[in-house]
C-alpha cells in the first residue's frame, strides 16, 4: 500500500513539473519563453549588413604612420602616458 502512495505522488509530481517547463522546450527561443532581456541580447549580436557612415574612409596621415613605423623599427617608441586604472580612495 505504501508503494502505491509513493508511485501516485511521484506521478503527480512529474506531471506538474512537465507542465511548468512546456514553454522552455520549444525549438526556437522567443521573448515569451525567455523574456525581454534575452531578446535584447540576441538583437545586439546582429551586425547591420548595410551600415551607413558619415565618411567612407576615416581621416589619417600616411606620413604620421610612416614615422611611427620608423620609430618602432629603430627602437625609439614613444612611451605612453601612465594613467592609473584605479584611483586611491581616502580612509574608510
């Protein structure tokens, strides 16, 4: 008699759990199953196939680039300014 009760309880539990996860088992994720944040994340990963820019080629200087390559080859690289990524704070 005890095994029948355990069997019935486990059957009811499995049926109720199956009803909760029905929307999560779809082939294609959608906003109804996973929510708005997931839809926004998926949309942010899509690259615009026809982007529009103000200028076709950004402004650059071939002379400036050549000077940089020459300095690199000679070992005279300009050291960047040291900018700390964190700032010390006062006492707590």
